[in-house]
């Protein structure tokens, strides 16, 4: 069953989680449905491993054939690898950064995406959905070159893609975090590796603090809910050293085998064999 993040008479936000079996072959991910006055959008629809279960689960709440949009924060496989199947099963338009607009067709059969991709300019914009407008907020380099977060002004939920991700699943992913401090350990390793730099984190925080946010909802792991937990998250990422901040010249060195031309010729076979 999906998790109801918000619902009123005309507006709903649902989260679908753990649709992929945990066999160590794929990461846990969250997918989302927003409906306003009978018009629907799926956020970060996911890869092929999640498609069947998501399509069936979503069908119980909204007719997939009536979806207006597929919103993609960026173009990673766990975000839109199932694009061909969504474009076949619905009439929805893919909304994605202009940076990825011409890459998205690589996930589909030839011609399938023609006329069905809306490229978002770097500055973002507003997307009408029902009687509300979703805000497409710049989140570039967090972690993708062209990256957007989605702000729902009715629920006051900010969908943050890979920002705010935590390495939890199952019941932990379904339960909103209201005390950030013990939760940081589940986020730190991911953010240090996947966020590009402290500079972009600080720029994002300066923008996000202007919004009245009830919940931050990432594409992996648990939502972050409540004024104090959200403020603590802002403080944490604002000071986090990540990505290129952590690199020095030790990160860029030739493997020893590459220096020896003779060994280099034999490297793939010898190294892959573990010798």
C-alpha cells in the first residue's frame, strides 16, 4: 500500500516505496503520485524493476491512462529507465531538464518520445496541474548537471530527488523522520559522495529556506517532517563538505599496472581474473 503524504478533498500526494525486491541487485527507491482536481502526475517514475508493481498500485488510486505528466528530477536509470513503458501505457508528457531532453529518448524505442518531452530551462518554472501549479526548482549538481526539485504548494511538500536521501528501507523508509540528529548517520556517506560541492548545497539552502515546507521527501529513504527537523537538515547540508571538496591529488593517480606498458596490455585479463 502507498503511503499517504497528504490528502484533502481535491488534492493528494502518495508515496510508493520498496517496490523492488531487496536482493542486493538494485537500490530502494520511492515513486510519487500527485493528483489535483482530477489531473495527475507521477514523480521520478523509476526503473523497469519497479514498473509493474507501481503501475498496478497506482491504478487503484488514479487511472494511469489519464496521467498528464511524468516528472523526472534528473535522468538516472532509477528515475526514468521505465520511460518506454510509461509512454506506451499512458499519454503523459515527460518533464525533465533541457540538459537531458535529448538523452531521454535513449530510454525508449525510436520515435516513441517525439512530441512528448517538455524540456525545463535552467531557471525552472511553474507547471499547471489541475487548479494548482507545481514549482520546478533548480537543484543543479545535486547531484546531476541538470536537476530539479518539485514543490507542491498545496501540501507544502518539497520533493528533493537525491538530496536528503537516507540508506534505509522497509518500515524505516515509510516513517517520516522528525528528529534529524540520529538520522544523519544514514545520510552522510551518500551525500558526501553524490553531492557535488558545499557551494551548491549552500545555494540550494538559501533558496529552500524561503519556502514554507511541511515535509522534505527524497527519492530514496525516509521523508523529513516538521519545522525543527527541516531546519536541522538545512543547517547540516549548509555546512557539509562533499564531492569535489573532499578530493586531493591522491584521487587522480595512474594504476600501477598502467605504468608498465607490458603489464598494461595484459591488465584486463589478469586483473579480472584476480591475479
